C-alpha cells in the first residue's frame, strides 16, 4: 500500500487523525478531502457528502478507507469499490446508541446496510466484532482488529514543577488532593455519574478537588449540575484544551477518573482517555463495566455502584495506591503505542490486498 484515500465522518475523530498521521510517518501517501463546517457538527456531515463522493470518483489510490459508517463515508467508499479500488471501513463504536428515540433509529437504518459491502472492516472491541458479524452481516474473513491506540511519546512528556504549579495556582489547587477527568463534554461523556460520585468523595475528603479538562456543548449543563449538587467549589472546568496540552493537566493530578455507565453504547466502546491515562503513568480509578474489566490489574477498579466508586477514589487518594500505574504505562508503551499499531495494521492490509489481487487472477 503506497497511496490511500481517507474519508472520515468528522475531522474531530482522533482515531482517524492518528491513523492518517502515523501512516504518513510510515511513508504512505494519504489523500484527504478538504474539511467543511465545524468539526463534529451535523453541518459537517452534510457539507462533506458531495466533495467526498467527488474525490472517491476521481482519485487514484491503492485503498479507500473510511472511519465511522456515516453517509459521508459509506457512499464514497461504495463509489471507490465500484471503480475497483479496495475498500476498508473502520468501525469504533455504535453511533446510533449515543442517541435516543427516532433519531437513534434513523441513524441505525442509514448505517445498517453498508459494512457488509467492503473488502476489509476493522474494529477494536470483541463485542463490536460480534455485532458486526452477527448484526451487520460482515463476513468473518473480512474483519480484523486494530486496538485503540495512544501516542505514548506525547503523554510521557515530562512536565516540570513550574508548569504543574502554574496550573495548580490558576485553578486554586494548592495543597489539594486532585483528581482529573478528561473528555469532550457531549452526549458521549459520562461526567454525570462522576459528579454524583464526587459529591460523596468531598464528604470524606473536603480537601479534594476535581479538574474537568475539555469543553463541549454540555459544559454549561455540567457546570449547573455542580451548583445543584453544591460542589461547584470542588469542581474546576478548564474548558477546551488542545490535545497536546492535556498531558500538562494530567500531570497535576493525584488520580485520573473514568466511569462507564451501564448503557448500550459503552458495551462497544474502547476508552481513549483510559489509554492516555496509562501512557501518562497516572493512577486510574474506574468501574468494572464492559472493556474496563479487562484492565482490572492495571487500574484501581470498583464495582459500578456510585458508593463503591466513591469508596475506591477515597481509598486511593488516602493511600497513594500500590504502584500498578507503572505496569499500566509499560503496557501502553508495548501494546498500545500508535506507531507500533499502525505498522502492524499496514502489514495486515498489505497481506489482504495481496489476497484480493490473487483471488481476481
């Protein structure tokens, strides 16, 4: 594979961004359509549909790749397939499960027919594999796993004492025990149960503060929730932060928090923040739902009740943990580092392309 054209449902997709960056680092020429509209918006999906289809109709590439099965991805891939270009779709969650009611059903209907048509389909979660094969009709021989990765170099960057103290001063964290929660504050975020848990934590540890790193359409809602829960003095919202600045805030924290509420979408997700926390070497306190169970030896894990989650947070803040975060950091470096994953991915796709060519002879 020397040249690949890539389509994404949104430029805000960090998995897509990582694939493109590290494929280029491997010497592969990557063609991308020009962005249109605000990243992550419905307008972006609408404005990119026709340009993406036109690029699929006119480009020359060894492979056409798509990230998330939205129409601005799936239709261009079908055009590429009709032109004889091998096609690859990466599916990283159940998009319709983020929504409810008729919007969820409509999105599911629009996405359902497409994954079975492409030459290659990748996933990062065994539950998702079962869904793609059983519910979407993807042939097992066409499907393969690509882990959710992380840039370990970025999150292993040393943060000097002055930088940490500046962040602590700016947010009034001097002398405090600090937990961090990173997220884009939209429908995908499980910040609500974290805030409810934090209400319990501060009763036991009045000197503990929560730093919420990231903005989004629901930031105002969550800020109002802290006022309703009477913990607004114990929760600090940083707002939008560039991705390469997140390690600075994680380095300030004594622990990092992650909670998967028991909803359908979380059964099929792989958490990017978990992998970023691992790469940063911070203690991770999480619950035991879905994929998080797989990482019990590397996290400080509780049952999924908020009381149990709060008790684990308090226990780790008081004790300082047992050092398992070092094993988690090593795990990320050895098995989740993007350059390693993309190198293996390119070899996998090259092998599949060879098999496709041989089958047509």
